[in-house]
């Protein structure tokens, strides 16, 4: 089992380490790369969330999946609301009108995670543009100051 998890966990933990280093040093606020990687991680989390939601109660027999969680299976309700099960979003896998096999957190997370990823990506672009503009100017935008000692005649 460890041999199967190592190829997945090792890159994940390594990526998490490199992502968290700017957090510990406090440089994440000025790093466009950190926000870009955060956007990528949020999109990865969105994909995993969608996978969890779409596989909720996954079974070749939906009636068996409903009975496994202690709910009754209402075939008449499912036939009347067939279009709910064929949509990409929001995710539903209902046993009957009151019980859904998809966890309640999945659909809100499928909205929040991509929105946060978009905000992180927009902020990364903003930071990169600001860094590029200030980098080309060279000196800071303050007026040049006379470095000669005060009171000396020229």
C-alpha cells in the first residue's frame, strides 16, 4: 500500500513544502509565482472535489448505494427527475426527494475554489505587471537627493 501511495504523496508533499516556504518567510505577499501556484492548487482542489462529488455513492447498483447508507431508493422520483443526474453542475445523486448521496459541501466548493483561483491568478498578474513596471524604471520614484554634506560650498 505504501508503494502505491509514495508516487502520489511524495510530489504532493514536495510541492506543498515549496508552496509553504514563502508563507513562513513572509514573502508570499510580493510573489506573483506564489499566487500563480496557489491558483493551480485551487484548480487541482476543484478537480478533486468534482471527482469526489461525481463518485459519491458510486456503485453499479444505485439502489444498493442508497441502502448502504440507510436510505430508501425511490425509482419513481428518479425517473421523474432524470435530468438532475445528467447535468455536469450542480452534482446530484439522490436516493429520494430528501436525501442526496453527494455531500453538501461539494457544490459550494465547486463554486468557491475556481473563483478563488481566478482571484489568485488576477493578483499574480497584477503583481507581475507592477514588478515589471518598477523594475524598468530602475530607481525608486522619489526625487534624487543631494548627497553632499550640508553646509559645504560648491
